[in-house]
């Protein structure tokens, strides 16, 4: 091993600061030479965040530590862990800052800011790769390995043909694991090549047999007490370490069975749908959910992306193929529209509804909410929202609007139930939905939340470097993309004490969703509405249902029992209504008594100023809490995203989303043009292949049609010849007048027949070609057109495509819950609907 003096001599030409006098390192840590050399390595490479494997490569390239073991990364991690532990025991500052990057949550290390102090790290250097570092293996003599007081472990022996075959093995009391005995012929080969003193063998083989005959002896002896699987193939020389030379020597090269053909690869269909204005415009079936917004008059929140994945599950039997089984209906609905005043766009509305029990309620709210919001906003001037009194009045009007929409839907549902009672064949879904509205009005964002869907407002510094970058590769971490959470709506869950109090006081109760037992909660101990963040741990897995509800017998109806909150009686089917959300729209089961609704639809309304400076597409604010120029992104999602994340608390989930979103937005803004050009190139090639396939298909169809027509013509000619022969032999020759009459009748028949056109004529060929073109349309013509309120030039169109592409791919990262392993849990059996709206404000 190299000594410390040798290492210091090797580092004279590298000019590495091993003492680190300018850094704030305590003498306790300076006494640890291993720590000092790891710290010197990180500081030498510009104090950039390095993983344990990268630190190993750096240390080896600088020859600071002899990392020649089998687990060098563990050695580095142990040095870092021990130094941090020593700092905590001595009440010192942590010398390292630990960060996690990427979808795999890879841990990286750097020296903390407190440790660096006022020192200026050197320029960031390129980290050497594994191939560029030469590792010299060191095998110390066995005599140097000593362990006083312990039994020495015998050094392993390499296999040679002269290795002595043990005649007997001392068996312990516990029966050892059964092993397959060696092939008899192999032992004979070993005995022949070994010296005389080692030629004994436990297996008796007749000496007069030739070597080829010996190879025919069964592999295992009949008297062996080892259980042998008869289906196993015979042991080959390669698997026993002898190689194929023995097979060639014996002339007994074995024929190996060909492996079975691999099963056909099942390509799963992309179940995530993308929607945007230009990059991925919707087709005609979804066009009424997204309006062609006017981003010229109102540029705030003009770039957005919507991704949606229908819920699915996997087969629960191993005999079935692992394919996705989608749900019948997607209960998530969305809506995007403009808000106008005096025929001018002054705002923009984003609606997201997560239905449960059926898609009817969510469909109703996304259809009727934009018109109701338009009616409310027409009474206000966006420039007056800076006044607190105006905001308070607008909040009151928004709550009244939500209540009116909910009452109208409940009335409609009562009518449907009454109609279904008269007609036994009709079925009615007694459904509901959560609802979030994000209304951009002037320079304000108004968040309206009902239920457990969530809006997350993410903020980041305004980029200091011009975008896009001139080269598609960047080095280091750009602090302009350290995204932070500025605001997040609160999930209306049963464990919130102010909501639990309202539920219990209006005739509801809580049941455990796992054990299906009633959870006893003392109403007097629950806090009032003043503390909206107080939680009751015992209600974490609770569901809500009407109090004292008893399920009836099968195929019978029973009225809902009277309680303090539900005095009305309605006939119900054999079911127990329950919910895991404390506020929702719809859900008639929990709102039978209008004066005592178990679950309310009262929304949380929040006003946030998101702009005081206009510049191009972005809206920034200087007078925010950070006192610097900031920009914003809005992340809206149903609970199908948050229910499957590693993090369980809402705060940690929001921070994880912001942290994941930053690098993706950075890549899109810096190298977006390069990625878009590459995508366009791939799409053009795919389109050309599709056109060529259609052309070949048309040619093959035309050739088949022509061949069929030739066969029909030949058959008709043969039939006419046969008919002429019969007429010549059996009938007299017709006179001139009779022949004329026959010809006229034949012409009339031909004119009235569908086959009157000659198949071989050019008119017929054109007709067939037109029909073929009408059946198969050019794929370029079937591509959805962008949703534009007016024509824009090519440059603006490209800029918007780049921005929308970045938002679409970022949102898809979170919608693909089985692919984002750094954010979501491992693969599960069932997945709920998931809809994400990502807006660049």
C-alpha cells in the first residue's frame, strides 16, 4: 500500500490544496486524513455535487486514497457519514450538503456553504469516467493478513487438474445442502492426469472400458441419496469449469438444444392523452373542452398543457397476460375558456373536476361553470381587485355561485331518480365530484377549491441567461431553476378537525376504510373553524357515511333512518353510501336535508397576485415575498397523482413536484428547439413510411381488382362462345328484323344493369381509384388543426410549439405513474383516473 508520504509526492504536480486553510473546518475533522482528502477532492473539482461513484473516480484519478477494495463507494460514504457524526457530537456545523437528483433519487455530496465560508472554489472541472481511471489490483501476501485472537480463514485454492480429490468429508450433525455429484468420467480424467498418490476415487469404474464408453455412464449413481430432477439436462464440461477442450479431446462434443423462441413482444398502447393549442391540439371529439383562447389580448396563462390517463388495472391471475385493463369511463373532466368584459378578453379560466360514482356530475360542472363565472366577473373591474373590500365581495359571490350550481344539479338528480322509480329499467348514478377553479383575472389568480384535487403554485427566479442556449449541452446546476412552492390548496379530507366537526354535527359518522368499524370521535374535543390545519390522526383512513345507516337485505329497498341531520326519507338500494372526501359537489346521499348537509360544497377561495411586470409571454412579480423578480407555474391535478406518490404528506408532495419540475423546464427552455427539430424529423420519416405503405396498399388493391376483372371478362367470353355454339346447333338463323330486335333488347338490359360500365374501360378505373382515395384519406389531412383565434407567423408558431412541448412532456412525466420511479411508489394493481393541467403563467 502507498504511504501518506508517497501520496503527497505524487500530488506535487497537481497543485491540490490538501490543507484547505481557507475553509471553516474544525481541528477535530482536520485530524481525520481521509476526510481531508475527500474534502480536498470535492473542492478541487469546483465543489459541484458529486455522487459516491464520481468521488471514487476523482480520488483515484488524483491518487489521494488507495481505494482498491470491492466496495469503494461504501468507503467514501463511510468517510462522509463518520465525519458528519463527529460534527454532530461536537456540536459543529455539518461539513457536507446532501442533495438528491433525478428520477432515481441519486444522492450527491458537496461541501456545505458554512464549510466553504468566504473561500472561492476553483473552476468546475470535468469528472473522470470509469474507463479513464486505471485501477491497479493489489494482492498482499497471505502472511500479511493477520487477525490475532481469531481463527485464520484458509485461503481459497485455484482449481488445477492435480488438485487432490477428497476421499471423505466429515459430516456435521446438520445435514449439508445436497449437491450434484461430479461426472464419473471427469473424475477419471482427473485421476489419469494426477500423480499416483492422488489417483484414488470414491466411484468404481471398470478399468477395461474405453474413454468413449466411460462417457456413456449415467451422470448420477443409482445409490445416491440426492434427489435428482429428471428433467434437468446433463451436465456439460463448460458448466464444470473444464471447457470445451475436453470435449474435442474425447470427440464427444454435445449438441445443445436450441433455446425456445422468445414470446412475441406485446407493445402497450399509449394510454396518456395530450392536449394543447398548437403542439398537440385536440380532435373534434374533445374540441369543445378547450376554447381557442385569445392570447393576443390577454397573454397571462396563454401557454398550457393538459394530460389525461384513464384509470386501469392489471389482471389478478398469473395465468393472464400483464396488460392494462382500462376503466369504462374516465370520470375526470376539464375545461379552458376566456373571460370577457365589454367584448374584450380580461381573464382566463381553468376548470378541473374529479368525478366519483359516475361521470355525470363532473360533466355538468365543466359545462356550466364557465358561463356562471362569466356572469360573476362581468360585475367587476380587474383593476379594482387590489382593494380588500372588492376581493371580499367577489369571494362571497363565488361561493354563492358554487352553491347555486350544486343545488341545480341536486334538483336534476332528484328528477332523474323520480323518473327511474316509474321505469324500473332505468338506472341513475348518484354521483358527485370535486372541483377546482383557477381564474386569472387581470393580474390576479383566484383559486377556488372543493374536495381533494389540488392546485400548486410554483415560483422560480426569472432566468438571467438568454434563452435558448447556443449549445445543447450545459454543465452544472442552474439556480434559476430551483423551483419553490409558493401556494398550495388544502385537501378537504375527513381528518381535518374543522370539517370533522361539521360532519358529526350534521348527522354523519366515520368508519375505518380497512376494518369497516365505526370510529368514535368526541365532538367537544374537535377544534372550531379557526384552526383550519388541525388534524385528527385517528381519522387518517376514515370514510364518511350517514349515521346509524343499516344495509338492507338483497333486492329490497329500505328508507334511510331518521337522524339529527337527515329527516327526509328516500328509498335506497341495497348499498352503504360512503366517501373519503369531506367536501364535494353533488352526492345527494349526503345532502338529503338542505338545512343539514353532511358534506358541504363550500369552497376555499384564495387571491394571489401573480404579476406586476409585463414582459413578452411571461408575467413576473417584483413585490413578492422574495423581493426579487419571480415567475410562476401552476400545477393542477386530481387525486390520481398524489395518492400514488412516495411522499405521504401534502407539503412534501408539493415540494417533490416542484423539485422534479425544475430540471424538465430547464431542459425544455434551453434545448427545446433541438428537441423539437428532432421530433419533427422523426414524425416526417414516420409520415413518409405511412404514405409509402398506403401507396403500396393501393397498388396491391388495384392489381387484385384488375385480375378479378380479367377473370370475370374471360368467364363472360367463354359463356358467350358456349351460348353461340348451342344456338348454331339447335336454333335457326334469325332474320334481319329479328336480329335487330334481339340487339335492341340486349342494349336495354345492359343500360339498366349495374355492370353497364366496362370494367376494363378508363372510366371504370378512375371510378375505382376515386372510391379507394375516398376510403383511405391521407394521414396528413387527418391531423388535428391548431386551435388559434387568428393566424400567426411561423416564428411565433414555433416559439409556442417549443413552450407547449416542454409543458406537455413535463406533465406526462407525472401522469406516467409507473415510469416515474423517483416520485411514485412501485407498481400497484389498480390506478385511478389522473388528469394534470400545467400552466406557464
